[in-house]
C-alpha cells in the first residue's frame, strides 16, 4: 500500500479479507500473508493492530459471534409474524450461508486459537453458542405467543436445529443446500411442537 494512503477501518478490512479467504479456500489457506494480501495492505498493518496472528483470529471469531447477536434481535422481533418454520429456515440459511460453517472449521483446525478463545469463553463453540441462544430465545417467544406447544422443550430444539443446520451446510461442496432441504429439516425438527392443522 502506498505511504500516506489511510486505511479507513483496518480491523474490519482485515476481518473481511480473512472471511473471504475462509469461504473461498478454508482454514488451511488462512495465513497472515494471505490476509494482508487479500486486504491489499502491508503485512505490518496486521501486527500493528493485533499482538500476533492467533490474536487476530480470536478477534475475528469473536467479531463474527457478535454479529449473531445482531441477527438474534431481528429474529426475536419476527416472533408472531410469518410462519415459525419460515422464520427458522430464513435465519438458519443466513447464518450458515455466511461464514459460520467456516468459523467452526477454523476453531476446530487451530489448537492455539481454541486455547486462546477458552481464556475468555470457557464453554461452547463461538458462533454456534450464540446461534443456539438466538434460536432458543426466538422459540421461547413463539411459545409465549402460543404459536408452538406450551410444553415445547426449546432447550433441546435450539441445539438440534443448529446442529442439523450446521451438518446440512457443512456437507455440501461449494453450493449451499437447496432452500427446500433447509425447510424440510426445520419442519421435521419442530413438527411435534407445531399446532395440529384444522380438520
């Protein structure tokens, strides 16, 4: 990068570059040089903002986990509108169609990153943990509105939906699963808690 040219938000620029690499080539391709090259900045930019590459990766993971919190507010607000299956299908498609599957692979792939994340998050897998909480809060809201059964076990349904969604998206090569496949998985998981259709 030429001297004197300011980078508007170097952290966001580096995170976005890392996300593109993850989505395109997976965690094996993620190196500090690959990230700075993808971002179009000098290698020193990354080390100016992060102690080392694992610190950068940990912040990337936590930043993407925080994005799930923003999705959670929108999903919670959708309670009582549309259909439960449609709302869940949409949010799972958005979640796993983005970088969530790649983030889980990254955390699994790098021992040092997992150890660093455990210092601030002793339990759970970042992004997936937030996603389970998001789905549980939404299902609780729908239960309170009477759109799913009063005895629905949201503590079981939420991780089941996230696990099945993750497996569905992780098992496809390149292209995401068809929307119909995601909806079928969702309707199968929640079928027992939906009200019976009128006769």
